[in-house]
């Protein structure tokens, strides 16, 4: 899980990071946003995951408020978590009216042990929901020799046909590569998760695991830095798929 901390005060950002590390042993990827203006302008090119958490200062020292920023994030992904950091509670009505649906609030100036308690409650709930979602992942059943191989669809980066091998597939998993017998057409029919693009002739790709598209070069980079060459037509199909789904990755 990633936590984006959007707070214009350096000291407050550091205190939040220390507090997160104090209340949870989970290995979060913490991202400090030090330039709110640039971040606001770059949101369209950022892949926002369902598991992402944004801790946002409502009263940013910028002509746009934290609520404006949260509203733009929510339009990009309606499932990610948003927590507001504020010194006041007079903006809650505005937040409700904008349908931002935050996961909670952190009150600045609150006694430290109470702040830790609030943060612990929020993170505990989010981690619990994240664990439940992962346990409910679609499973993919593949014949693997004399065994049945069960893979979480979410952990697959891509599946590709193997050149010159008629009934052999390469499955690129998070931490390994597998060669399994089968036809890509049958595997496409078996995959249920909506974030897989199946319109490519020789590949099936998990778009949630794509880090960057290189349109001119016809290549895709995944979150583990694996680069797959698809050709310009293939990368444009992925770009169109992502835009239709309301998500986007850097180019």
C-alpha cells in the first residue's frame, strides 16, 4: 500500500511519517508530496490504485484547497482512501456535499496519544479491508504438468504466447516466470478480473501492474521494471483501454 502525504508544512509531514511508523508495522510505501501545485497538475498522469491512501491537509497554502485536490483524486479513482488533516471541523459539510467520502479525519493540535489512536484506527481499518479484498481475489486454475496450479489473477503481470511453440504459454508472475501448456484463447476466457486487457493477439496484460507506456517505442514497463515490447499498435490499444476505464499511466 502507498500513502501519499500532502501537507505543506515540512514538520507536520515528518510527524505524520513517524506516527505511521509508530502505530503500524506494515511496510507502507510513503510518498511525500512537497509541491502541491505540481502534484495537482500531474494527477492525470498518475496511476491511482484502489489500495492507495491520501492524507491531505485541507488548508493547503495554495490557491486550491485540499478539498479541491481530493475531489480531483476521487474523480480519478472512487475506491482509494482519503483522510483529511485539519485544524478545524467547519469544512465537513462541504466535503459531504462534494461526495468525496473520506475514510477519516486527523485533527492537528490534538494531543499526540489521541492522534496516534485516530491514525491507528484508520490504518487498521484500511489494512483489514485490503486483506479482505486480496483474499477474495479471482483465482486462475492452470494445468501444470500433473498438477493444478492456482494463481491469484492480481499477481499476474502478463501472459504471452511462446514463439514457435503452438500450445505453450509464458506466465509472468510477480516473482517468477512459468511455462505452462495451453492456448491463449482459452486462458483469456478463464480470466475474470476486469483490469486485464485481452484484445491483443499474443498477450494478456494486467493493466494494474503497468508502470509506464512507451508509445513511440511500442513498449510497456511493469511495476517490477520488466519491459515488454508489443509494438506501437499494441501500446495504443492499452492506452485506449486505460482511458476507457478512467485510469492512466505515465508515458
